[in-house]
């Protein structure tokens, strides 16, 4: 146990600092590329072991004997355990070795996936689904730490939102993998006069154990490729290397972590404001994503064969919206996120309601454009508000806990998008649902604007007070 726990302890600084500027630049450049792509690959693997149920939900429910209500409860349990786990993992990650923390979460989640398809009792399924999502929550907090540790505040929005495309790559990749595996299961071919039936060798359960194997291999790669912080290699911190100043800095050089957590997370009014904004942003994201095909199929009477294609437009175009929002923040606002979030959320109000009014089979191209617009303008705030913007209003020592805190609130919003949205539809119709999205965007504008001056940095705030 001592040996196991020692793996999570922060690594010591290198005994000697590198003084050669050329060597510092060379090593920094190489390590930043290595860190970015390792964290990207790692998070894609996290999604492979978390989002592999949805593509085969119809088969999974039938083989496991689940009812729609039971499957719905599994989703609720997943959102809650993942959301709460994000905050707890954030606190633990701040005081742990980044590479061991991220690798461990993926490894255990992958092990659970190996056996998930063989469980048939609902409560055991629900328990292990919750366990899987609890360890899944160990993926994002160390990435938040890594992005803050290795990238300066002036470039962080671009790098962070570019990394966030791992969500879409992971979701799309595991869907394609699941589809390919199911086709393989159904395949038959003749070899040497003998008919080979692939279903005799593999089953639908491969959608769980193939991602599980991929996750185990990736977790080993993470453990050997990630580096906790630049000082482990004898490098200066990112602020010294880049000549930048962290927007928010701790008042004392050495503060106990509990004091840091209380001051810069639990009692940070700006973080609470962004966390509340994240509830509304995630509510919009999941309502527009999860209910769009039902709305188009049942209300707008669109061809059901076209719905999967239309569904994929929103997350794919959303990826570009997230990356573009980060570029805007770095290019025109010195890394500040509040102005970009406000612009995106304001346009989102009209995009959501236009989708409700003008989508339909007679306007397929317009429907696709409006779905893309909703995805584009919701992904920007989703990537910035709970991640980059949070990193600017808290200190480096608590950034994982702060991002986990906002992420927890985001998944409270995701939970509301299920039963809450169903309640609104049953009592106020679809117009009420999309009106609630517009109102949520308006409220999110107010809360993301609260840290407007705080994002400019401690020095600016002190000058304003004096």
C-alpha cells in the first residue's frame, strides 16, 4: 500500500536547474508537444471507455434485460458520480503526481470495461457504471493542471480549446469502433471451403473489452510519457520562461492546501459565479444534443434515416466553435474569456430559437446550418467558462480543484437536461423547452460577466481599488 500511494506523491524537483537558454527552449518545446499530445490521446481513451454504451444501447438493454427506466437511472447515476467525482478528483489531483493520477483513473476504468458486458443484474450494473464514472472523473483535473503548468495565460485559451476537441474525437471514434465491431460480429466469409461465422468468435461485448484493452495500453503510455511539472526536469516555471504573469497569484508563497482551497475555491465568489453559469451552459448543451433527434423526428416529421447524420453535425461543428473561441480570446482579448463567452451566448439565444422555428423537412439545409450554429456557439462557452476562465480567476495550486468544482456544477445542469427537460415538454411543450434554453443563455451571460475585471489580473484589480 505504501508503494502504491508513493506513486501518487508529487515528484521532486531536479537537483540542478538548466541554465543554458537554448537547451531550456529546446526542452520546453519538445515537452510541451509531448505533454499536449499525450493528454489529448489519454482523454480520447477516457472517452473510449466511457461513451461506448450509447452506440449499442439497444443491444445492451436487450441483452442485459434493462427497461427504459432502468437505463435512464443508469444515466442519472453516471452524471451524478462523474460530476461529484470531478470536484473530489480535482482536490486530490492538485496534491498528486499528474501522470500517476491520470493513468490510474484510465487503468481502473478500463479494467471495469473488460467485464461490463457480462453483468445482468440492474443494481450491480448501476453500481459498476457509477464506479466507472467515478474513475472517469480522474481524467480532466490532471489535464487542467498540465495545461496551466506548461502553457502561459496568454496562449492557454487556444491550447485548451484545441485540446477540448478530444471530446469529439473520442465520442466519434468510439461510435465508429462500435459500429465496426458490430459489423465484424455479423460477418460471414468462406475460407478454404469452410464458412467462418465471426459471431462464433466474438460478440457485441467486444464493444466493451476492445476499448478496455486500448485504455490499459494508453494508461501505461501516460505513466511513462507525462511529466508533472517543468521543475521536475530542471526547467523554470512557465511564467519565468514565457515572461508572462499569472492573472491570479497566491498572497503567500507557502500556504497550506486547505487554506488555498478555502480562499481560492470554496470562498471564491468569481468561481461560484462561473459554476452557476456552467449549470445553464451544460443544460443548453445536453438539451439541444439529447433531444434534437426526438424533436425533429416526432414534431417536425423528418426522415429518421437522416437523423443520425443531422445529430453528428452539432458536436462536429461545435469542435470548431470551441477552437475558434479560444483563438478569439488569445488574439483579441489577451486570453480573457468573458467577452468571447458573452458574444457566443448572445448569438446562441437566436440560434436556439431559430432552430425551433425554422427547422424541418422542407428546410433540410437550413436545419443542418442551425444545428451547426447551436453546436458552434454552445461549445465556445462550454470550453472556456468551466476551464480557461476558471484557470484565470484561481491560483495554479488549486486549478484542478477549481475546474473540478465548476465541472461538478456543469453535470448538475446535465442532470436537469434529462428529467427536467421531460417535465418542461410535458407541461409547456417544445416551445417551452427551447425557450428555457434561450433564458438559460441569457442568465449564463450575466454570470460569466461577473469576473470581467478579475480576469484582467490581480495587478489591475489592485490598481482599480487604489
